[in-house]
């Protein structure tokens, strides 16, 4: 079994997007919670939770062990379910979201990247699954 190459273009983009989203969500939640935590605690809490999910995704997707890939799949599936539920709730129960969260309206405030990133990450994780060799892109580690 071949470990995924850390130089793989898709891996670099996916981990980069997860990292940027983790930093953006953490920054947003920090400002929102410091400024007026009682204004929209549900939305602010979801943004803080999204930051943790994105950080975990960035770390786990980058790792090459089968255990890390399995955990990454769980994180990505959980993220996708979260985006779909929160996105739908933000349209149906607008009063729950006086301020947006990262996943409000399916991540519209972030170019819908929160909606499309988990399926892309799951696709990539499937490509480098334990029964397939990693793409031969980039240098060997």
C-alpha cells in the first residue's frame, strides 16, 4: 500500500481550503462571541464548532494512515450533514440566525465552499483508500 503523496495537488488544495476555513471560522466566532455573545448564540456557537471541524479535517486529511483516513471520512460526512441541516434551518427558521454562521444558507457567505468541500474531500479520500495506490504526483516523502 502506498501512502498519499503530500505533494499531490488535490490534497494541497483540500487541506489549504480546510485550513483557511478553520482560521476564518475561528476568527469570526472569536469576534462574534467577544462583541455580543448573547445576540446570536446559536449561530456563533455553530461557527465555533465549524472551526473545530475544519481544523480536524485539515489535520486528518493530511495524514496517511488508514485510521486517520477513516476519521477524516467521519469528519467530512459530519460536516456535510451539518452544512445541509444548518443551511436548511437558516432558510426555514430565520429567527435562529439573526447573524449568519459559516454554514448558514449552505455556506453562501463563503462562496458555498462549505457545501462543496466535504464531497470533494470524500472523493479524494476514496481515491487514496487502502485498496488503491496514491496518485503519483509530487515528490516522494
